[in-house]
């Protein structure tokens, strides 16, 4: 277990992301039944190596990911000892409202679905959907989150989003104890390295999500042509292919190197990996334990795409 910044929470190096458990075939290309989702959460509960689950109010129709986690929690009689649960506040799915009032409503919905009275880690989710000024105005979303922490409903506050520069602005407010960004610290993109290092030095918890770049580093660019949910320069795919060939020569799956690239970073407290079945939980742990020759890391680093191809070049 590792310290999550200075929050006092101890978390596993791997955090299970639950977006796939919401069953969003339009995004992932497959459906996940309620039974399968609950079995997946149970597999996490039964694991000796994972104690951290990440979800969100906005994952799935009417918060289906949270509902399914809540069913698993109720079947266990509550939160298993040592489990750390993070969720996120989201805009109203119908109106797009992301006001301070909406933040409170989002939390109330999450608490009801999960069957909890407080949230260990509560993130402001994808704040790029509104302006920074709107988010930080008096009575706005950031103020609402701070009030929820004062009331004890949120134990710790985080900001979870994409653009590195914007995440830094939120950290600079002094309100947030944890930062999460996705697809920006992988074998193919190092955009978040500076953000993560600076946050770590300040005692802010660092969560790195989507180490596989949305699947390209697992399935290969032939099957998953998009990186980070969008079409990218052909040189990104070419780098992924070259890395896969290098990993194959070393006798390891590229997915293992992609996961361990994040796990071995000294400034990453936990790596968020989305899973959709109990077998994927087991496979993720196997990838994390796969031996990787030291010389492969230098070879993979030399194959990394140019900075100009990153999502957020400096």
C-alpha cells in the first residue's frame, strides 16, 4: 500500500476504474450485465492486492456504475475494511448545469446509490466542461465541494480531468488534495509528468488513469485506432507498433510494460485501470507482476513519440 499524498489514506498501487461496469457499448464496444458488474466488484473486495475503487456520478445511464457498486456494498453489509472509494461530481445529464447547487445534488445522488453517508475521496469531474471562472466563483462548484468537506460528507477533495494546464490551475487554488488525469502519462504520452512531479512534491495525491491510452497499448493500433478516445497522428500508431515489437523481443506483453510504466513512476500513488469482469481484475494483477528486463525500458523510452504529438505538449 502507498500513501495517497498527505490525505492519510493508504491505497493500492492499482485502482479499479468502473466506467466499463456502467455498460456503455457505444464507448467500449461491449455491454456489461448487472450480474457481471457486481461479480467484478466482488472480485476487488476479495482481492488482497487492491483496496481502491474509482467511480463517478456520470458513469452510465442514471449513474448505473454507482448503483451496481452500491448493490455489491449492500450485499457485503457495507464497505469492506480498508476499502477506499472515490467518486466524482458531474453536471446534470439533462440540462448540463454544473453549479454549486448541482454539485450538492450530484453528491446526494451518489450517496443514495452507493448506500453511504460520506465519500472518502470526492473529485470535481472534467471541469473543462465549464470555465475556470465559473467553477471558482463564490457559491460555485469549488466552494460547494469545500463546504461538503467542512461538513464531513467528503473526507478528501480531488480534481479529475484532462488538460494538464487546467488541472494545475485547480491545484493552485489550494482546495484539492488529489489530482487525477488520464492518457497523459503513458508509454506514448508524457504530458502529465511535470504536473505529477510538482503535485507529488507538494504532498498532493497523484492518480494516473488510462495507462493503456484507451486500449491502443493492449489491443494494438490495428484493432484500436484511437488514442485517448480520439483519432491521432499516424506516428502514434507507428510508435505503438514499434513498442509492441520491442516488448515481444524481450518476451513480455506490451500491456505489462504499459501498466508498469505507470506503477514504477515515483510520483504516481495509484494507477486507475478500467475493468469489466472478474477475469480482467486477475489479468491486471498478472500484468503488474510480469518481470520486465531493465534494458526494455530504455528501448521503449527511445521509441516514444515526439512531444509535439502529445495531448498537451509543453
